[in-house]
C-alpha cells in the first residue's frame, strides 16, 4: 500500500534552500510516509487543523494531507518548528 508523494511549489523551494544532509533526511521521511502515512511513530494529526498531519524530522516539520482513494500524500509545507505552525 504505497502512496505517491506530491510536493507544493513552496515545499520544493524550502528543500532547495536547506543543506544537503537535512534535505536527504526529509526526503527519506517522505519515502517512509509513502509506505504508511498514518504510522503513529512517524506522524500525528494536528488538533487545530482537521485532515492535516505532521511529521517531525529533527527541528523540521512536514505538514501533509492524505487522499486514501487516490493513494496520494500531498506535502503542504516543510519548515522549521517555529515557523511551520504560523501559516
């Protein structure tokens, strides 16, 4: 049960700006989430935004939604912990 990962333009821009090791760790998490986007060890639901999930990679956060029917994991944004929840 593998999901296709789609990134917004904003998420791609953030990944282009960060250092290579951090980018590789985040992209590795995308692959892990594609296998099981609801794994409680990798992610959790946001309490104030229904339908959006979060995943932590060090000081970085990935916010995404999941379309089970289309088998699609849609990455909304990737940002640091202090900035990601302000949007």
